[in-house]
C-alpha cells in the first residue's frame, strides 16, 4: 500500500472544492456584443447575481457616510440627556452605538461584515477567504505609516519652517499662512506623496488658521480647497498621486510626461482656486489676524521666561526626514516600509525627551477606512468598466469626475486602464477627471480621510458631506477647466 498516496486521497476528499472565483474576471463575460449599456449590466448581474448584492452593499455604505454626521449629532444629544438624568460621565450603550455609527472612518469596515457574510453564504468560506486574500492592502498600510511619520514634531517643525518663510512674505498673518500652506503643501505632495502632504497641510492649517475659530463656511472652504488641491497637486510626478500611480506603468507615463501634460495645469488650477477663495473670504481671513495677536499675547503673558518652546535637535529632524524619504521610496513594498516604521517606533522611544507622544489612533482609523473602501471597490469593476468604456473623451472627463465622488479615484483609473479601446485622448480624460473630482467627498481620494481625521475637532458634529461637496465644487470646476482648455 502506498501510504502517501492514501493520505493525499483522504486529504482531497476531506477538503471541500474551491468555489468559483469571485469577482469573475472581466474577460469571462461573453455574448455582450451589440448589447446596450443597460443590457450589458443586466447580463452581468444575471451571470453573477452576487455582483448586484455587492454593489447594493457598497451603495448602502456610501449612504451611511452621508448619514454619519447625523448619527454623531444624535449621539451628542443623547449623551447630554443621559448625563442630565444620571450625572456627568454616565455611560449609555445607545450613545456608544450611535457614536460608533457616526465615525466616518469605521463606515466601510462596518459594511465589509455583511459583504463577507453574503459571499460566504453564496460561494462558500473558501471563496470568501480567497477574495479577501487577493485584495491589495498596500495603500491603506502605507497611509497608516506615512500619517504617523508626517505628524511627528520634527517633520511638522521642518514643514512649518519651510512654509513659514513664504508666509513671512505676507507678514506671517493667518491669511498668509492659509495661502502658502494651500499652495505649496499640495505641490509638495508630488515629491513626498499625497498622503504625507495631506497630513502636513491639515495639521499646519489647524494650528495656524482653524485654531482661531473661523466662520463655518471658511472652515468648509479650507477643507474643500485642501482636498481638491492635494488631489491634483501630486500630478507633477508619476509616483505620488494614487490615481496616476495605478496607470503610469501601463500607459507608459513618466515624470516628464506628467509635468508637461498635467503638472503645470494643476499648479495653475491650484493658484487660481486659492486666489478665488482668498477674494471671496478676504474679510473672514483678515479678521483672524486680531485673534492671532490676542492668542499670542495671552501665551506670552502666561509663559515662563525660563521655559523655551519645545524644539527638536537638528539630528533628530534629519533622521525623521530620512526615514520619511525611505518610506516614500518603498511605498509599494510593504515589508520594507513596515520594517522602517518599526525602526522608527524604536527610534521614537529612544529619543522620547525630544518627541511628542505618538498617537496612532487617527492613522489606524484612516487605514481601517481605506481598507474597507478597497474591499468594496474591488467588487465594482463589473459596472464601472463598461460605463467608462462607452464614453467619448469629453464625457469621460466629466464622467470620471462624477464617479470619483462615489468611489476612490485610484479605482476609477485602474479600471479604466483595463479598457483596451482607450486611446491617448481617453487616457488623458479619465485621469484628469479622476484627479479633478478627488475633493468632492471624503471617499474620492485616498488621502482625504487622513485630512478629515486631522481636522475632525474643528467639525464637532462631523463633516457634512453636502457642505464639503459645495465647498469643493468651485475648485473642482477650475481644475476641470484647466485640464480641458490649457
């Protein structure tokens, strides 16, 4: 008796057969020649009914993101009633559930649970495991690492000194800081990647502008500008913006190509949008100068003369910048940038007297948000690809911008790269539209959740999606006009 053969046969019978792959490859859909767009979508939904289920759950997750501020506000009202009835600090399960449902960073992760249950029920646990194991989580991991590094005191001090030189040309007022940060910071993203630029700009804007309690609309205008500018500010190179990175290799685009076709237009759009909003909110921004002087006087009055402001030694700043540069260089190799992050944590602990406490809550929550978005986005190719494939370049430009508001723009450009009929004009249009629409919602561009998390305390009832979209609409239109006519 051949014992190994018997054991192999027993193992084969004990292991359930793997289910059909899910999602089905795009080239597995046949018999669609001559069908209308609706006919193609109906055919694919009938061929794989789980497609429709996955998209329905994705749409519910999007609706949840729009309702998250309402859940958050409801939790605050209920907490006040509970504390009024039971005393300060009283706990309530309902309050905690509502607050959890109001955390935007948790939304897509929450909706991954019913998605995985649906796949398991329909296809079996092995198919569900195979699908989840095939999802690429490199981008969420990278955002966690680069957020943690970029928000450290040495990196922020360096960025603040760099942008402060430009702000001093305008007198160092909050207006000057607002303009310099929203102009230079997003363009810096073409070198240090968009996630790093987002967190640096958000923290500087918070410290130099939003801490002064500006009007509600100035807060939203700042957030909308930040999201749009960062989305297009990474297009000067081929490696910094996620939607460009997804297609640069397939399209044969390098940094000179990006600079000549996208980068200079993006820089013009950023300058025009900032000047437009500076004109609209001129009085609001100028009013912040008096508050800044009052705050500075209060700090000076309460400061001890023998207590200098905390400052990191130059060698620690250099070490942080070097680690950030190495992480950016290894952005597509998780074992490398995760290993560098572990080294950074050890270095941070060893140099604790010169550091601020490392807060990983916001980076981890943002990573969780992006991981959930990546899981859901991987199942939308069945309808996005045929929609994009049937648009002319002009419709593709506006269609990609619109679709980006409801899906990560990197997913849009990646799926567009799979359409074999795209020529140079179509490729330009889909990437231009995707980066232009990257500021309309928090899910439109991977760095947006990082910026929202960094500025969350300035929006106590949560960021209202409609207000964000309204604030981002004008700069989005400016970007589209620049990409279309320049």
